[in-house]
C-alpha cells in the first residue's frame, strides 16, 4: 500500500526562517512563558511508557477529573488524539459523520482513511455546526445491507474553519440524544473546548456530557509547546492504549512537557476571554475597511476571525504579501479567505498595530 505522495512539494519546506512580528496565523504560535518553562524545568520525570512518569500521571488525573471521564491520556498532538478516537470507535468500512470543514477531514492528511479505514461522510455547513435534521438524512444507511454503518459522529467545539463557534448546549443535547437513540458513537474534537467553555459559561464536564471521547489540545490557546489529551471511559481503555502505542504515541520522560500542560490548566484558561475580546476589537477596527474586507463571522464569539478580501485594489495574494512585508501574518485558508486568530502572545496594542498596518497597505 502506497500512502505517501513523495512527489508532493510541501509548503513548509520553503519556509525556513521563523516569522517575527504580529502573528495572527494561529493560536499554535505562542511561546511557552517563563513561569511555564520554570514548571517544565522543575518537573519530576520517569518512563511514561512504563507508566512511571509522575508528572504525566498527574496531568492525566487532573484532566480526567476536570472532564468527568474515567481516563485521560497525554499525547503528542490533537491530531493523534483524533485519529486514536476514530480508530477505536469505528471498524473499517464504517461511516464517520462530521462537518465538511472539520479539521478531521481537511487537515489530518487523510488520517481517518489511513488509520481507521472509515468512509468519511462530510455534512455541508459553513459554520461547522450541523443539526439533528441533517443527521437524519443519514438514517436510511442503517436499514439495509448496501449501506456502510453510521458508527461515529464527531463534532468540533469550537469550530475552527467555521469561525471559532462554540456549540450551543441545546444543539449538543439534540445530537447526543439522537446518537444514543441510533446507537452511534460520539467524539468531540475539543481542541478549543476551553474557548467554548469560557464563552458559553458551561463547564467542560457539562459540554462533554454524553460523549464517548473528547480531544483536548494543549498547544493552542493554552500556550503549551506541544501536547494534547484524549479523555474516555474504562470500556475503551484497552483499545486506546493499544492504538497509542501502535501509532508511536507512547513516550519516555514526557513529564517535561506534561508539566506545561498542568501549568496551563491552572493558569491559562480564564485568560482566554482576553483573546475573545481582542478578536472582537480587531473586527470592530476592520469595519472601516468594509469596501476591501468582509468579515464572515461578525461579531466573532471566540478567538477566530474569518474575513474575505473583496477589494478591487489588488488581489488577496498581494494583500497577504504586503502584510508579511510589514510583519503581519494571517493564514490564507481559501483563495480570498483569511483566518486571524488571537492568542496569549497577542496584546491589545498588537491589534491596534495590525489595524495600522492594514490602513497603511490600503493608503
Ligand atoms: C489544531 C487542531 C487540531 C490538531 O492539533 P495538533 O495538536 O496541532 O495536532 C485538531 N482539531 C482542531 C479543531 C484543531 O484546531
């Protein structure tokens, strides 16, 4: 089986120098803070693969309690957590139902097809949210021998490429009820679940209620250099730890990074509301450029802003180039669409400076 396209030219191979400036391309670009590094420096470590790393165990216990699940495991990335969840909750040939613009489908290099051999059923949605009614369109699958079994529904909370939208609790409840009724497993890609929790004022425990597994990313708004958690219950334990090992996710002195996770859970959650305020502030500033820039998710509710370049002045590609020249970076996620993400290394002054740069480019 040939799964790697070795002729592919990867973007990152061209980008060898680190970007320095106002980086709104993602909330993954944060640098670990001094107190976080201090916690890492002081971490007591052991061999995680033998379950002998006390700091990793502490993080896992803390997380399982916080989320209200039997277990939490520490993993190198949220991508790996997602892939383990899918592969442990589905059989080959089963259908995985998720939003068409979900990270699972658009940003994991085809992982669901490779690791879990599932058939992907993307639900059309611009926001990343979908409804019970849309799920019911898949209902007929379960009724005859020709159809793949609808085995797993995955919801992304908040929706990354849908504009950082948290799922409303009543919509989540409907999905959970429907999945139980249809005997379908539930996974939440909660890479930004703390942004959802802060915005909706629901605890992460309440948000995850009824789900089989939840992915939590530590290297987004929480500011860790790497790492993620997968939370789940005891019936799934054997499958999950087997897949973790199989995928190379078993680690050694991982407490060095787990310490950053503990620090983040204790210190970096409540401050996410600053990121939400900065995103809103950025969008309010953008309104004066309305003949050039159209904000898609106005007002933004968490830390992600999507905007389209609609200007006649020059192309989106040029706008991107001019911004980079002036040390301002967004991520360009479609031909004319940009994503701006606020995070703990972006201050209100940075947002003001970003606004000034756009102003200068347009002048
Ligand atoms: C970033 C992200 C991931 C992957 O996280 P990594 O830790 O970078 O692998 C998965 N899902 C969503 C929604 C994300 O935003």
